[in-house]
């Protein structure tokens, strides 16, 4: 793997990345995966996810955790202490020819460092300044919670997704992956890219702000119009759809499968293939509307038939015939040819040990494809190259990247 050759549709874009943890780094990862040059500016101790692990059993150095490798691939690292004058000077030098600065600190952190948006745009008028916080920034609408810290679980709770997820109305449930971080990160990546496009047309940058809870609420769009049109406060629907049936998860003898067979033609195929012709003749299930009205009975009745067959049997009978998919865990996914052909599990080089596998790039392009071309950077690995390019002398680079001991309190 090498980053020497330019690649991707965004290869002429340069991002200064101050993000940490998951949400912000996911945004800049998406840009880096499509070829943007992303310079991750880290404090002397580095992003906390560097050392958070987990690590392979033979990794004695423990300098790149799996978490960090996954979302900080394709990036460069410059180590600066923004609490020092030399560190701030070096950062400003990087900003002068950047397309965007992206950060996800708590509100006011960059302003207190003297590096807020209003300062940076004086240096680079076309700069896009992207932020991601739990409840947004005062510049775009000051939330009463603007100073509250937030993580994935908070965004899921307050953004609404937890209230509509779970087996029943009494059990709101967190979604498995950290969508409270990842979805806002995706939206921030889109917002920053949109603003860069506009800045290249107008010559003027702007402030781009994503609130984690706003992003999650946007994903839950259905519950907003349900309340507006139906007067309904949506709750958990388990593993099925509130107004389409059958549309959800059903048991197999050795696991679970999913079907979306609410349309007449698909419902007929489903019933015939699993030996449930009796359900086709049941007047309660004669139309899509009746199937929805009587969905709880239909879900139970269909489960009796699907439970008699294995996932492999059901896949052979239903795969490609109706919207269908078995519930797959990571072992299933790794052995499935789809994900190999689509390059969705990618090995990245890891210093001193065997390569680490991370998720591939789901956005495929035919002429300017993105990809995973570089492992996550070591802390400060690109100090010399990036700061020299920004115009700093060797002495200035040494001063800017010098670790200043902190007083213990």
C-alpha cells in the first residue's frame, strides 16, 4: 500500500483535521477515502483512540489500535501543541492553503486558543470551517444544551432513534454500531464537501455546523411526519415495519432471515416457497392493507413455517426471488463472496505485525475510485513533510513539535 500516487475524486482537496474519537474522524475518513489530503493535527499525547486498542496478541508496540486504524486510514499526522505559541504558529501556516479545517471539540475550545473561525477566515477567506458537537454551535442556533458534552449514546437517546428501536414499547434500545457518532460524521463530511464546492465558485468560505442530535433526528424522519399526519408518537416496532407486512425478521431453524414481501407478487412467492399456501388463502391476508391490519397474526403464522427450514434452505428458495437476506454475523460476512468481490474487507499494513483488516469503501466510482491506500499514520509521522511544505524552517518545525512537559495537578 502506498500513498505516493494521487487517487480519488477529491485528490485536489486539502483538509486540516483536528477531530478526535469517532464522529469527527469518520467525517474526514470519508473525504480521505476519496482522495482528499487529510492532515490530522494531534496533541503531543495523540488522539486518545490511538492507545485505546484493541490490539492483536502479537502487537508488543501497541502504537496503533484497531479503532484508530479503522477510521484514520489514508490520513497524515502532524503533532502540534496548540497551547504553545510555536504550535499555534505552525497550525496557522497549515491553514493558509487549506480548503477546510474540521474539529469536534466542545464549544468554545478553539476560540479560547485564539484559533476560532473568525480568526482563521482572516488568514484564509475561502476556508471552510466544519464543526461537529453534541448540540451544535452558537453561530448557527444556540441550543440550551450547547455546553453539554455528548457521545453516541446521548445522541441516540435525544435524537429519537432509541425511542423507536427495541422489542416492545417498554424497552427502548440502543442501535448496535455507534450511529450517534457515525451518522453525524457522514453528514459533516457531506456538509464540508458542499461548502468547499461553493467556496471554489465564490471564493468565500463559511462555517459548517452539525449537531449530533440533529443528525440522528434527521435519520428518524418518519416519526416526525407520523406525528404530524397521524397524531402518532412512534414507539419501538421490534424487528418489523409499522405499516408494511411481511417486512422484517423471521426465525429459521438455525438463526434468522429477513424478507420484504408486502407486495402481492412477493407474498405469493414467499408462501409457495416455504409451503405456506394456506396463508395465501386466508382472507385476513388477502391484500396488502389487510396484511398490515392483521400483521401481528401474520408475523406469528409465517414464523411457524420459516422456523422449519435452515437459513441455507431459505436462501436457496427465496434468494433473488423476493427481497430477502439472511441475518449475517462477521464470520458469515467474511466468508461471503459479495464482500470479497466488492472489496469491503481490506487489509492494512501494521508496523511489526500481520496486517489488520478494516472496513472498505462503500462508495464505488469507475473513473476516480477511492480506496484504502495507506494505514493510519504514526503520531507525528508527517511533521517534517507537511510543515516544510507550509513554509516552516527546520528550526521552526523542531520548536513547534517539541513536547512541553505539563504540570501535574
